[in-house]
C-alpha cells in the first residue's frame, strides 16, 4: 500500500514539474447561482474580442469551476450560459505576451424570467452511445422502444450485452456481470435478478453505464459492471412523468410508472412508483440419449414442457436530500418491492430403449405459488471541504429480501398399453431470506494540473437463510421426508480498502488504482432427523490492481488510444454453495456445491476511438478455476451442479460505428468476434472446447418529422459456447414508431417485438460421458405493444446538488 501511494505521489510531482516548464496563460473562475450555489454543466466560451470567434469552449465542473488555457496573447471576451439562466458576457480583457494566471471573480447567473416548463422546447437529443476513459454510456431515452418493455429487454438491445434464456447476463462474452441500480447493488443474480429486471419498467431508466474493466473504487467481485441509472429531475420546482405500456403476445403484459420530484432551496424530495404484470408462455423440449462405451444407444428420453408464468409487482422508491449548509448535504432513500408469482407447467416424458417407439410415457405438472418482498434503506452524506472539489461521502445500506413459495408436483407413468403405473405426488415449501448490511466512506482530492486522488473503505455482511422442506403426499396428506429436506445458512463478511490516482495532460491520461479485499465465509447446513449437519469456513484475501491510460493522437482529440488492465475475482453465488437437490422435472435436478472456490480473472483491453463515430476494442481475458454449471448423467437423470473444472480464455474484437447516413437517419452498428477456449477436467474426463463466434447489432433511428420518429433494431448471434453449453445461432428484429403529442409533453409509441419469432434458443450440452443432451426453448417473444408517456410540472432553474449515485456500495448481487 505504501509503495502505491509513493508511486502515485511521484507521478503527480513529475507531471507538475513538466507543466511548470511550458508557457501557458490561464483564465479560471467559478460559476454560481443567486443562492450562491455552484452551477455545474454551464457552457464557458473564450471569444476573440474583435469578431467573437470562439477560441476555447468547455463546461463547468461539479463545483462550478472552470479553467481555460490560452495559447497566445490577445484581447478576449468571456461568455457563460446555462439552461434557464440569463447569459453572462464580460468586458474585453488583455493577455499579454508574458502570460499570466487570471483568476476571475465569482460569476453569478440569474434565473431567466418566466421559464416555466411549458415554455421550454428541447431541440437537442443525446446520442445513443457516449464514451469515457473507463466506461461506455448508453442513453436509454434515445431508444424509442425502451418504454414498451422491461429493463431486462432494454439490456437485450444494448450493444455488447447478451441475455440468455435463463436470464443470465453477459457482456462482450464475459460471465459474472454485476448489475447495479444507481451505483448500488441489487444483491441478486440468476432467476431472482432476471425476475426483478423483467418487472422494472424500461421507462424508469435514464442511462446504462457499461464498465468492462472496473476501476479500484468498485468491488473486485464479478466481471464487467452494468450500472443502471434511474431517471431524476435536475431542475428546481416540481416536475414528474408518467408512463403506461400494454403489450400482448400469447399472454398480456403491462408496465406502469410515475416519477415525482420537488426541489427548493434547502430540500429535495424525489420518488418513483411502478406496477407491472409480467406473463410468459414458454415451451421447451429436452432430448437425451445414453450409450454404451462402444457407442450403442441403451435408452433415451424426450421431455416436452409447457410453462405458463405470471407475476404482479408493486414497487416504490422515495428519497430526500437536505442541505444542512453550503458544504454538507444529508440524504435518505427508502425502497420496497412486493411481487406475487404463479408458475404452472405440464410435461410429458417418453422413455425409449433401442427402438423408436416409447416403452413408457410419463406425465406430470409443477405448480409454484409465492410472494417475494424486498425492503431497502440508505442513508448518505456528502461534505465539500473546498469549492475546488475536495469532498468526503459516506453511505449506510440495509437490504432485506424475503421469499415464501410453495411448489406442488405430481407425475405418473403409463406403459405401452396405456396401463397406469407409478404415481407420485410431493410438495416443496421454500422459504428463504437474505439480509445485507454495508457501510462505506470515500474521500476525493483534486490536485493541481488536472490531477486527482481518491481513497475509501468498505465493510459488508450478507446473511442468507434458505430452507427447503420436502413432503410426499400419500393419500392426499403431506408427510415430511427429511432425507430430501434442507436448511442452509450462509454468512459472508467482506472488508476492503482502495486508493486511486488520476492525471490528465494535454494528450495523455493515466489512472492507477489498487484495491485490497478480505473475505470471511461460513456455511452451516443445520441437518435434521435423516441428514447429518455439516459446516464449512473459508477466509482469504487478495490485492486487485487496475491500470488505465489514454493518449490523444491529435491536438483536437479526434483520435485516441486507450489501454487498461484489471484483476478481478468471481465469488460463488450464495445459493451455488447450497448442496440441496432441487427438482425441475422427473429427469432433471439442480444442486449446489459447498466446495466451490472463487475464480480469478485477469483482463486487458486496448481500444481506439475516432470522435464519437468509431470505436474499436480488442480484449483478452483469462479465468482460472472457472465456475460453471456442469452436467452429469446419473442413470436416466440429468443433474446440473456448479464446479471449478476449467480454465477459460477469451479473445474478442469489437467494433462500434455510430453515424448519420442521412440528415434524418441515425445508425449504430455493433459487431464483435471472439474465440472461446475451455480446458479442464470434469468427472474424470478431459474437457477441451474451442469455438470462434461473432455477433452483430444494428439500431436505426429515423426522424420523420418534428413529431414523428421511428426505430428499427436487428441482431444476429452466431453459435456460441459457455463452458459445456453450446448455443446455436439465432436472430431477431424489432421495430417502433413514436408520435409526440400535447405540445411535446407526451408521446405515443407502437412497438413490434421479435417480428419473425426467431428469438428462441437451441442448446447442446457437450463433454458428457456416454450421453447426449439437446434442448430447445420457444419463449413468448413475438409481441405488439403500445405505450403512452407524459411529462408534467413546473420547473425554474438548475438544481443545486448533483447526485453522487456511485457513492454507495457496489457489491456483487449474488443472492441467487
């Protein structure tokens, strides 16, 4: 740690000495409103006094400060403008050949008169993609189709992001993607995370940040980061928006949301509320065959499953910021969600021997009913020591997830003659809860000549309590079966420290970071009358360095190169450690593995960018001791269990092109090619799987008139492999049209999703011993949707505080 601090100090000191050797006059100052609060995002122009030619243009920082570097002597003017404020222009001033540092007195901008919301006409539109040193920003409001679906469907349309049939999210081929909401974790993954994102209306999203190599500030756990930022009003007064969406395929869905905000001089209230009904009809087929060592088929099964699911969710998020004084702001956020879910499936299983006619047929059904609840609270503080940006932030978080569900299953078997054979009925009661406590503090210090230093610490506790009670039902009366019941309690403590330094020169940028994390885990299977109790403990720590550098190839910064490196860790999900055997159908089970070790990943990335037009990215990642769901055949039953069985190499090349083929046509074209290599040993069999694959996404936006616009989206995924799972190619096409109404305060949108019904998946499990397994999924993805949104309220001038959404904890959401 001491070595890193000394190295950062050395870099900053050397840069200061280099800067002192170059001549450059500067004009600096700070912009404030009439409440003496800094104005961020104001446009500052340095003009030639003779003809008002713009020499330099920039925007003010978070604390309202600016610094203009003047390259030649002359007579200049200073002009400042901001939304809903009267512009400022200075008297002429002279910078002579000797050069000097000119500190301008505080510039006070006054609010414009009669600047109600109804008089403001927005003519600019944000681009779909924007780029920073360590992240890509997707402006969701630039997607016409965003309001017609869920947040998970918005992610599916995001360049580089893939969502599989189980709701697992990958980005640029990387597994273990961490999803944050406003910089804070959801503490979910797998089925729970997918269900939550499906119920979160896309209309609530403002932007999505894609971070392939997270800096030291973020938790080291997980691969890439996806930070979903919700909409927030940033103007004083009261304002809000409301959205309704109805869409229908085989079943009806609806997404509804309302956003509210009120801001005055000392206090800001904000909140959003939503109601969603998500329904899904999915039909799947599993074909499995079993062979002798000589390759002769002994038995085979065909399972056809028809699943019908519905969930109704209510969600609320309320918050308040209070300006204690000019330097200190206190905040609180409360959020809660309740979701009632009903799943029903019917399946038919055919058993074959050596002939092509079934020896027997099994039929069954699976019905699940449950309620999932979430309650969260966050208290935060921001204190500015100086107007230049030195500040400290702190967060306290508590989240509780609670689930109560019941699963009823029944099946019976008929022989070739139709004679009824074995009949079985059983019941699962599956209560579980997760409690999360985190505390975090961050300190940032701006230094001279575009340098900065930050440090912070974090501690967190996660407790997962998962109970699975199994009952057989002879004579319609539940009888406990303790041999198939389980009660698993898992605790995890993570403590972390980090330091980070950044320095920007005229063309060169550098960021160095180091994070240290210490992890303590304890798993306790309580046992019962038939199952002996067991326990495991594990403590480990490690350092996680990160490195980012960029270089502008020309003085205007049109061409730039960037290189980054990061070391990451993928800890097992809480439920992946639970050894409980979970029933899917008569011939399919899943189970956890308490012996899993975390995976270490090293990733490097090189990218070249031309303006906001073209970005080319080359990435390499190596995972050691990788965790994946391995498939094992036990007699006629397929069991999926997570294992550390392989090393995985990923080499990927990604190109993103954003341009205007015509004045009325914006196009974003994304294409990626990758090579996956998986090597390891599983169940005494060597695994050596390699695959070249590619993927492309095209998003077209058409401006038909001032009030009409349209969108056409298409994507194609070539065959892909994820450890043992080989996924065949697929594609889908969406289209949307939008009409602005009610003096541009409202909009009506019509969407057609998966027009050719081609989004289903076909998967094959490879590396099985004397067995074959192939699965097809046909989900309810071809849909038509209509949505209406409306903005209301009265706004005056720019708000005083900019949210620091990333100040809270960014732990991995691993609760499922």
